[in-house]
C-alpha cells in the first residue's frame, strides 16, 4: 500500500514533465481542474477517521477535493460493516 501511495505522489508531483509547459488558464483540460478523491482514497479516509488516526494533510485534501456525499456513504457503509462484523464475532463466540 505504501508503494502505491509513493507512486501516486511521484506522478502527481509538479516535477513530472507534461506535454505542455505553459498551461492555458482558459482550458478545461483535466490537468488544470482540481482532481477529486478516488475510491481508495475515500475508503482509506473513512477507515482512518473511524480509527481516529487521520492525518491533517489527508483531512485537508478530503475537504478541498472530496465530495461530501462520497464520505457520508462511505461512513455509513463502514459503520454497517463494522456492526455486522461485531455481531458475527459475538455469534461465533457465544454458544447458542
């Protein structure tokens, strides 16, 4: 997981050469628009927030580029999965 994060940082760094050295400010190309967060970033942020260990940098990124509905849905799904996991463990441990 660490190598994926490092690769993303490397490819998103400003030192990576692009085809155009002077971006057009009026262009609607994807390189000039702020990119949103991906599914793995949302899952990672929801898990980190659930454990209470999310970094300030990740939180700032989520507030700047993420969509609120993605984190709400991710949080609800994460909570439901957590409750189901606790119920399954309790059912497996306790005798009938």
